[in-house]
C-alpha cells in the first residue's frame, strides 16, 4: 500500500488506502484525503476464538487468553492511542465495546 501511495503521489493520481498507511507515509507524499468515513469503506478487524468442539487440536486456553487480552479495556485504549504521538492521529480505532 505504501508503494501505491508513492506512485499516486508521483503521478498526481487518486487511490484508496487505509488510514494507518496514509498517516505513516504522509511525510513522503503529496496527497490529500478527499473522502473518508463512508461505511462501505470501513476496514474492520475482529478477533474470534476458534471453537474447540469443532477443532480439537486448537489451543483453546491460548485462544481464549488472546481474545480476552485483545478486548480488555487497557488493550483497547492502547489501540486507540497507537500512532497519535508519531503521526498526530490514531492509526486504528478500537471496536470491542460495540
């Protein structure tokens, strides 16, 4: 995605990108955000535990611990603050509470 942003900047073109890559490359490119916040463009990531009843070889305890870690308030706060100090805006938006 970074290479795509660089090429779009060099060609004075348009492209779609994720916020994290845009903010990380912002110092290297001459592109402005023209549109943002459209629901069809949301790039949502979720964590989901594998069902140990269906997949007996899965590390159920490890999976459960990972899910609990990812949705914990402190982790969600860290996700929401990640990048603010370096890029001036958060790279990701926590979504576990929804």
